[in-house]
């Protein structure tokens, strides 16, 4: 495996950095002729894909929660204005 494509600190990478690494690895794999020599790279790509998927799900959940919280804040402010106008 190529060390400059497969960093040791892979867990701390952002989602976009992981995607870039996967893209480069795919390009490298596509250029190889002997698939038997690429088994380790393919296995790493599967692990990388799983990590990307987990980070994506986590980021998606965080965005959803943040959006829900902002909507609740806006809704409560709107309701407060309605109540104050009615009084």
C-alpha cells in the first residue's frame, strides 16, 4: 500500500478528506493491471468506505438535530410574539 495515500491518522480526517483519499485510491487501483497485488488496497478501500459512511451518518444526524433546534427556537419566538400582541 502507498503510505502517502493511506495516512496513519485516518480516524481524525474530515469527511471531505476521507473522500479525497478514497478517490485517489480508486484512481490508483484502476490503473493497476494485476488485481491480486491490489487485494490489500481493496480491503483498505472497504474499511475507508465504512468509515466515510459512519462519519456521514454522524454529520447528518448533527445537522438534523441542529436544524430541529433552530426551528424550535424560531417557532417559540413566533409564538411569544403572538402572545404579546394579543395581550
